[in-house]
């Protein structure tokens, strides 16, 4: 170990002995980090809701499924499956 780390350890060890080992709390720094994460999640949810409101999705039938009767009766002449002559 370097002289600096040895000096730091000699000053920090007595401070660690003063702490109650049964009562450890995250402190102010833990609260700030938790609050920042909570704020970021709130902003992300707000942004997601804004983007989801813009989505206009209409599901199309799969290729293997038959089309509804109303749509097939409106087919133009010459469409697939019809004879024009």
C-alpha cells in the first residue's frame, strides 16, 4: 500500500468503529439517487404516453385468413378470381 492509502485507512478506521453495526442507513446520497431514478422513470412514462397517443394502428388480416364478405363483394372487375370476358 502507498503512504496515502495507509494514512487514509488510519483515519477512516476509527470513524467506522463509531458507527452502530445494527443501524446502517443509505443517508442523503441514497435518497438523492433514489429521487433522481424516480424522476427519470416519471419522465420516461410521460414521454411514452405521449408517443403511444400518436400511434394509429389498424391490424390487417394475415395472408392465410379469408377476407370479410363485405370486402370481397366490393372487388373491382378483373380482380383476382373473376373473369371479365
